[in-house]
């Protein structure tokens, strides 16, 4: 590695760890303040709450790592612009792309770290922290669980399993009625709606297990009063953020194979690949914008923070908007997840070419 690249990375590293630490402190403090009222109201142990907050730190780390990379890059270049170092580099023939290269290498490493974090660390910590919050701190009963790509719930001699729980609706519902150590009856329904405190089942098949064999009947609809509500199933439903890429891919394939609508989950599946690349995209935009701003003003830390907030805010707002449009079926799933990356990467390349003039 040449002297220039080592110097750029050295300047970046000093600011990066300070920035990352500051972001973790800020967002952990906000999370703690938002949750404290519930902790005090429920009379929960401060030790449990401390453990909950400790679990949240790695989650915040992987989520905000791209923004920390952007801030550190923009500030370090801005400080060098203020000291006229970027001007000296240009005079000696250093191209914009050579200035960009060390930061892109850092972004590639951070992209890999974010992907591995989302694949291995975050799903487990999110599941455990949610369980700790619901059961340990809020003292709610956690009856449902997500296993084998289904929500399972045991209650009063019945076993329920659901393929998908969403918006007060259940898809792929199976109810097993147990008697002693055996199975008395099984009800299967394609869909179940919660209306006025009762479940309206549609596309129903009923299997009665008696001494003379199995009796089967089919019904278009069936109304049942059950001691469970949609919230009981939703508590056991894993959010896409709580699944690894491989687990989410298996789940979406099963949903599609069984005829259920997997579009929101396919959007999240693409997002698990597109979001880890956000450090690359942000650096590709942040470097030319900072170089351009350095030619107009003195640069420095305040300007670097302002530019970072502007660039990062626009990117993450666009990313969230396109994801919402994909989940609402206004955009194809792949485009909703990759749209922000494509647009900002193209913008960054255009700005780099413009600065060459």
C-alpha cells in the first residue's frame, strides 16, 4: 500500500471509531429513554433492562455501520480540504478515483461485516431481546413460537399452527384437538379472519378420528369461538429482520409453493442483499459531493456532519420509501429493494465524472 493510501486510511480510521461510538451512545440513549417508562410501570428489574440494552448494542452496530462509514469519510475529506491537502493532491496529479479507492476498500469490508452481522448475529439477538422484553420486562405470556417456518401455539388441549399471520388474518391454519395422548380432531383452513371476537374460517376440511376410522368433511366456511386472538399468533410470527437470509429464502419458497402471497417477504429478501451494499453506495456519492463542497468552502467537521446527514438522510428515506412501495405491490420486489442503490450509485458515478472536468 502506497503512502497516500495509508495516510487516507489513517485519517479515516481516527474519525470512524469516534463516529461509531457516538452513534451507538446516541441511539442506545434514545432507546433507553423510550423504554424506561414501561420498565418503571411494570416494575421490571433494572438488571434485565440492562441485559436487554446490552443485546441491542450489536444490533445498532450493524444497522448504523454504513452511516458511520459515510460520516467518517466525509469529515476526513472535509478536514483535508480545509488544510488544502486535497488541493495539493490534485496539483501533484492525484485523480479523484485514486482518492476514492481507499474509502471504497473500507466500504467493501464494512459491507461484508454488515451482511455477516445480519446473517448470523442480528436475527438471534433480535429474537432473544424481543423475548426478554415481552416476557421478562412486560411480563406477557409467550405462548406462540416460530418453528419449521410455522407459528405454533398450544392452548387448552389444542395445538394451532399457522403458515402466515398478517393484519389480523391467518393463512394455512391447522387446529389439532388432543384427547389424552391421542388426536381427536383436526381442522384445516386456507384462511381465518377475526371478526367480532370470533374466527371465520374459509376453505375448511375437518377430520374426526374415532374408533371406526377417520371421518372427513369439507365446508366453505366455519365460525369458531376460540380462546386465542390474532395478537397471540402475531407474537410468535418472526419478522423478516429476525430471520437470516437463508431462513427467509426457505420461508418465501414455501409460501409461494403453497399458494400464499410472499411479496412483502421477497422484498425483505432482496433488502438483505441490497442494504449491506449501502456503505459502497454512500461512499460513491459522499466523496464527490465533499470534494465539490471543498472547492466552494473551507470544509471541516461541521460541514462534514451536515453533508453526511443530507446524503445519508436522502438515501435512507429513498430506501425506506421504495421498500414500502414494494410491499404495497407498487414496484417489483427486486426494484423496490435495489432502486435506491441503483439511483445513488449512478448519481455518484456521474458526479465523479463531472468533477474530472
